[in-house]
């Protein structure tokens, strides 16, 4: 569990989590529409998981 928490504190993870929090707050306050939030959030999460997948070796077909 300690190792998992340590991995969560990487720069990439912190940027992803903080960007998610910022865009969620903007969406909840009405400064950002639902469609815009979904678009930005999808890009952020796709980038994060895409780099994690590539880092782990990806699909070596």
C-alpha cells in the first residue's frame, strides 16, 4: 500500500489530479459547461493512462 501511495505522488499524477479538481470546480460553479468539462477531462485522463500504458511496455505486437 505504501508503494501505491508513493506512485500516486508522482508529478504526472499530481498534475492530473489537480487539473481534474480545477475543471470539476469550474464545472460545478457554472463557469465551464458539461461538454467542455467532458472534453478536457477525457484528454487529461487519456494522456495519463496512455503514458502509463506506454511506460509499462504497452502492446508489443
